[in-house]
């Protein structure tokens, strides 16, 4: 790109022709965009709603639920279920035959649903190193009794 400044073409006028090189500027923006895209992958999500809205009709609740249910998938093939609110308790289930004891969790959630029918959400979290498939399996079991599963505690 040639840029001309000064002078009207008369002899003796100061005329400067130079090339404006845009390649370094474009390179800087390319590096900047790449850096922003790469750094956005490291943002952590504190809690994410992974519920399926089509599974149950939406109800507007003005009062908070009587209990909050949290399930943690822990290393060493353990599942921890804890409730806070009107009924505060904590249970840990160890693996049976090398698999997570999802049946015990399902039984506990069914009992909680019978005691507190207005509760329809569970927060699921997992320790570092837990496989993605185990988290999905836990979500499938939880959704059989509780329609809303929120993922929390992931870094």
C-alpha cells in the first residue's frame, strides 16, 4: 500500500512515498485472538444446570426446598450422599464388585423423594480423576428419581 503525503506534485515540494506494512499488526491480532481462545478453556464453572427441561413441567417455586441433596463421586469407588436442611444426614456407599453402588443411591433418593416430594434437584460433584463415564452413569441413575441434576464443584 503506497501512501503519499505532502506536495501537490510541483517541483521542489516535499513528497514522501512509503509503504504501510500491515503484516505485523495482523500477526499481533492473530496471537491475541489465539491467546484469548486458549485462556477461555481454563475458566471454571462453579455449578452448571444439567437438567432436562422436557422431563417435567416447569413449576415456579417461591419457597426454597426443605432439603438440599448433594452427591459426590469420590476416588476409591465411593459415593457420598449428604442432605442439608430439615433432614441433615450423610451416607457413604462403597463399591460392590468393582462398580459404584448406584442402586443404594437410587434407594436413598427414592426414600428422600417419598419424605420430601417437593424436592426435585440434586447437586452432583466428582473428585479429580473420576472418569466422565462414571459422572454420566450417576446422572442417569439420579434422573430416575430427581428430574434436575446440577453439576457442581468441578474445577
